[in-house]
C-alpha cells in the first residue's frame, strides 16, 4: 500500500499522510530514537513510583519502631512500680 505523504514545513523529521491526516516520523532512525526515549521515560516513571512506595514503607517502619519504643518504655515503667 502506497501512502500519499507530504512534507511538513519547518519540521524535517515529520510528514503528513494526506489520506488519513496522520502526522508521521519520516525517518526510521528518528522513530526508533523516539520509541527508545519514550520507553526510558516510562521506566523512569515506574522507578520513581517504586521509590515513592519504598519511602512510604520506610516511613511506616519508622513509625512502628517509634511505637514499639514507646510500648517498651511504658512496660518498663509498669514493671518498676
């Protein structure tokens, strides 16, 4: 299937499919670079989300540790009375 493509002024890496109106990358290397960058951004986003989750869990652990310390102190006071 042959496409009817038109160059886009001032955008050398883009062409327009005249039949569908779609804007396409004109160069497969540019398209591959775009896909790679998009993939890397998605991976970075996922890593950022995982980091936030880990930080939240660490905060929960710190809170539990503080609660345990308080419980130990209260038990110590009860035992000394």
